[in-house]
C-alpha cells in the first residue's frame, strides 16, 4: 500500500484557520436547528457534528483522502464545543439575521478550504472547485433534511453561487500563478461579499422560466 500524503505538506499554511472557521460556524447553525425545536443536548451535539463535518467528509471520500475528522480530534472537538455554547446560551442571543452573517463567513472559508485541499491532492481544476462547493454546502443540506427544512438547494437565494464563486476563484487564481495565501483571501472575500449582498438586498437567481403555473 502506498503511504498516504501528509496534508500539512499539501495544503497552504492558511488552510487550518479556514477549516476551523467553517467548522465552528456550521456547527453553530446545526446546533441551533436542533435548539429551536426544543431538542436535547445530545441532539444538539449530533446536529453540530453532522453539519460541521458533513461536507468535508463527502469531499475526502471523493478525493480519496483520509476523512479529516476521524484522524484529527480537533474537528469533532470544535463542533461539540459549539454545541455546548449554544446549549448554555439563551435563544435570543442567536438572531436569525446574525446567524446568516456568520454562516456567510463559514461558507466562504469552507469553500476555499475544500478547493485548496482538492488541489493539494492532485484533483484537476474544475472538480477541485466543485469539491469546494460540496465542502461548503453539503453539511447544510444534511442539516436541513434532518430538521425537516427546505434544503438550501431548493431556495433561489444566492448561497451555493457564493460558494461556487469563492472556490472557483481560488482555483483560477492559482492557475495564473497567484500565491495560495493571497488567492485564498481574495477568493474568500469575493464569496463572502456576494453572499453579504444577497442577504442585504435579498438577491436571488431567476427561476426556471419554462414552468407551467396555470391550473
């Protein structure tokens, strides 16, 4: 069996910080989904974990990398810590509007991190960008399905599009020779800005125009 590559040698130095930011924010959103339904501490912890690591788990399986949170206890620790924070704080501290802004930060960071990891494992540019989108969005999709909410994929708002911008811009900048650190900052900022504008002005993509709505 060939030795597994060392992620520390494949990923830029900024990557762990982007990973932690995405994990923390998505774990909070998962825990809140359970808290707002009056669930137990165990359910909050489960939702935090599955939301935080869901996208990264699918990514790692697809790019044939060791599943990150199984081999690094820090990931699960961050998720469980965020669940504990939500458990001990009152609901009114976590306004939906504020959570949307935190989620925008996590979305951009995780999209860039996922793309960076895929590039580090030798994935070609287009699939690498898609791995970034998957990293940023799959955890939220799992959260919504388990909570009985409409999936983010079924909403017209600019959400997946923002992740796609961040991931694809990071890959594109790398292809033209931009160093990983500035490429990551630029890409994450672009993804966050698009999501922020969408939140502020309720921007959405146009719906399918050929749908027959009569009768």
